[in-house]
C-alpha cells in the first residue's frame, strides 16, 4: 500500500510557526518566572537551537533545507542525550549512544523534513538512516554491556 505523495500538502509554514511560537512561550516562561536551569542549561540551549534551525529549514525551498534539518536534529539528539545523562548520571553511556546522535539525528531530520514538506525522497532516506542508527545502537549496547561491564 503506497502513499500518494503528489496529493499531500506542504505544511511547512504552519509547522514553522508552531515551533517558533513554542520557543517564544518557553523563553517567555523562563524569563518571566526567573527559572534557573542550572546544569540543564547547555542541553536546553542545544535543543532550542536545533528546533530553531529545524523551523528555519522548513522555510527554504532549496536542497539546503534538508541539510539544515539534518543538522538541527543532530543538535536535538545531542541535547536530549546530554539531558538524559545529567538526569541519570549514566556517563558511561557515551560509549554506545553515539549512533543516536549520528546517524539517527540526521535521519530524524530527513524524515521530519520530508513529512512536513510532503517530499518522498528525504522521508525515505530518513527511514533508512534511523533503521541503520538504531541497529548500530543496539549492537554497540549489547557489545559494551556484555563484554565491558
């Protein structure tokens, strides 16, 4: 059962608006409520930068938008991984979580860019990169948990 990509609509303006609006609300709350992020400042700014770049990538019509989307989700994955490590203190996970940053991060960027812009090629590339990255992650997780405990 194949999807009809020609009939899908481009929702990039709506998605970009929602991302920019969400970032504005988050920054407004942080400033107005004087929230101090402490050790979570760096991961927070990585995720915010990634989301800003992703929203910006949606507004480009050239092929550079796909590259910016890939970079943005790489930053997001790096920030989310740092957030996880700050919360749990599991710093040893750096050894086996790199496949989540690359190639899963760019894969998520390609997949989400293709889904929002209604383009099949980046969507399919993203699925392949995500599968490859998750496979590498599971493989390295098993190897390092079994042999290097």
